C-alpha cells in the first residue's frame, strides 16, 4: 500500500503543469468590451476619463483583464473612443440646455 502511494505521488510530481488558456486572446477590443464590460457599462465612451493609456492599462490588468496584452488593447480602445473627433466644435464652458420652464403651480390641499 505504501509503495502504491509513493508511485502515485511520483506520477503527480513528474506530470507537466497544466497551462492556463487565455480565452480573450485574438479578440478585438470592441469584442473584449462587449464580452467583459457591456454588462455594467452601456458605452465605452467616457470610461477612460482622460487617463493615459498606460495607467488605464495597468488598472485594467489588475482588475478586469486576462493579461497585459488584453489590458493594453482594451485601454487603447477606451482612450480612442474617449477622444472627441478632430473636427468637433469646441464646447463652451456652459452647457446648452433647453428653454427653462416655469415652475408648476402648487395644488391646493
């Protein structure tokens, strides 16, 4: 019985280690967002919030992505959709709103 246990332990210790498979490898950044982010975020716009791609990549790698390559691709995508188009008009300090409405009258009690 002891000999069988030693033999089994020897087989387990000499077996090659199982390698993890990156299920996100080869996916486009848009697909990565759709698969991993869209359940909480409706759109990728605004998620980069003006951050640098490198720091955003580090954050994504630590918290949300399967590896550094996936994090880097997703960060670059988020930064690219966060940037306004080159021909977009500059926004003024005040946001335009619709015409103000008068307050509703108070109903008698």
